[in-house]
């Protein structure tokens, strides 16, 4: 019998082994160190995209052993959710190979993708953590929704609403969430894509839950359920998952190994990246057919996730997962530079190419450290779609050669990329169209990548 959400909750609250968080964290380091030696996991400092299938399969075995040894730590109760290999394998066998997101003409099928898969990845756009303001919420997200290559998008409510700071778990957060989702619906209507799948990312479970109704988050939409690194959950995440199961909407379960923290460097973080998949399918109840699973990479050092180590981890871990499971895997595009800069377009291109040939669907764009309100536009989401359509024509070897050349454009600027510009600086807010200078920059970089061998549609 498959593990259900009540059994997971029981292990989190009542029957799981008791352990202090510090002890769990130190065990993460001990296990990743042991497993990287056992399975001969080695970071290739010269490659950006993994070309070694055997390495991917060894990494999968290491990540699975890592999760079976560790389990998931519940922060409020200090209990560990552990599963047996038999329980885990039953869930993995029951994973669906495709799900449908959105409705009507805007419905999209998200399928399991494999390495060098010729099928297009879904593009989930948005301005992730981009500090959208109340007055710009509609035009900013209209700029994303109106892009033909965008299949769905993520939004989070403003941090200030009606001139009041939005505090986690407060009545103001619930109010801001409820009103924000109405504005998002308005943006969809204005873009002519009322049925498009949207993914809500409120802070608290209470706020996410209050957005779930026919005029807000519908059953064909979704909400995010986070994972705290490494392999930790909390009541907010568990409550979001439980709610989506019974409300019957979708959920994105995401995890983000921190490079240079308890999992260690590249090799240990890659093991934690694969191990997080098993947390997501077990705690996120992915076998129920209403979840997609998102892998992010977070460098402890000052960078986005487009440096050499991050790209290698994303590529190798993604290949490990899609070669050995039916998981519908999504990857997050995180940049150092901000919108309206050539560096951001280079970083997005490197990440999307690496992930597309490694079996991912695409989620982004997230700026490592947003510094402005409304720090993003729909044009970055268009760029992800443009790049993905070129990337599906490439083998891993071809992708590696192209990404190495792109990487040279920004390698010396990682961690110190330009902050870029706000939505109002890059778009005509009234017409919701990019300004001429941003389109010219876009076309300039596109021509550069064409010269490197990318074939755009």
C-alpha cells in the first residue's frame, strides 16, 4: 500500500525518530562525504554539462542511499520522516509520466523529459522574488502572460500592500494574497489567456490556502511547497501539500541544495540535489498525479546559479533523476545580473541550454539578489522560450560547446553582475510592450548566439 499524506504527517508529528537539527545537519555532511567516495562522484572542473551517463547513474544511486539514510527532518517536532526502500520504490513506480496544467485552450501537458529529449520543455515564467508592487502587479504579469512561448507563470504577492508591510502569517498577508490573485486573474484576462496555469508563492500556508477558490487558484493551478536545505520540512510546507491534495489543485515541490554548506562542495551538493528528489516525491506525494518537482541550486558564495559548479550540479543531478525515474522535473534559472543587461541574457541562455538537454522543464527567472521593486519583465520569460526551442535541437556535446562559449562572456562577472533595471524602466507600462532599447539589446544577444551555432525559430 502506498504511503499517504496522513501516514507522512504521523511520522512527522508522532512516530519519527527524535533528533536535534544540528545532529541532522552534521549527519548530512558525514553521509555526503561517505557516499561521494563510495560511488566515486567527482566534479569535472572543465565541463559545464555532464556527458558521462555512468556518472549520472552512480550519482542517482548515491542520492537514493543518501535519502534512505537521512529521511526528512521536521523542524517543529524535531522528528525525522523515514521511509523504507520498498515504500520509496512503490512511490517511484507510481509516478505519472505526464500531468495537465491549465484549462481550455491554455491547457498544457507536462511530460517526463529525458536526456537530449527533442520535446519542448514547458516554460514557467514570472518574476521570482522580484518585489512586484501593488500598482505594477497587473501590467508586470500581463507582460509575462502575453508571451506565446510561456506556458504558465509564478507570482508572489507584494511585500507592501496599501502602504502597510506584509508580515508572514498575519491578517495583512492573507488580505494581500487574496487581492493579489484577483489582480493576477485580471492580468490573464487582459492577455487573452484566462485558462493559463498560475503558480502561487505566498509565504505562509494560510495565505496560499486563502487564494484557492474559483476566482483565484483553481484546481488546474497550483501553489508552491518549499523545502528547507538540506532535507528539512515544516508545518507550513506540510500544510500546503495537505491542502492541495484535498482541494485537488496542483503543487510544485521544490528543493535547493546549498553549495558550500552542510552537504559540502560540488560532489556533496550533487548528492543532496538527487536526494532531494526522493524527499519531494515522498513528502510531496507526487504519485497522486498533481505535482511537478523543481530543483534549484543555491551557492553559499556570492553568485547566481550560472557559475561552473552550479551548472555542473544542475546538469548531472538532472540527468541522474530523469534517466532513472519517471519524475516530471523542473529546474530554476537563477542569475547574478538583473534585467535589461547582456549578462542576464547570457546567464539565462547558459542555464536554459544546460537544463533543456539534461531533461528539465524550465522555471524562472530568479535574480540572486533583487535590489529594486518590480525587478523583472516578461521579456526574460520570452528569452527562456526562445533559448529552449533552440536547445532541443542540440546534443549534450553540442550544448557543452555552445555553453562554454557563452560562459566566457560572464565568467569574470559572476557575483558582481549589474543590477539591471525595473519593469517601468524597460517597458511602456501603458501598452505593456518592451521599450526599443531593450528589444535592441535582446536582438543583439540573439544574433551573437546565432553566430555560436544556435538555430532560433
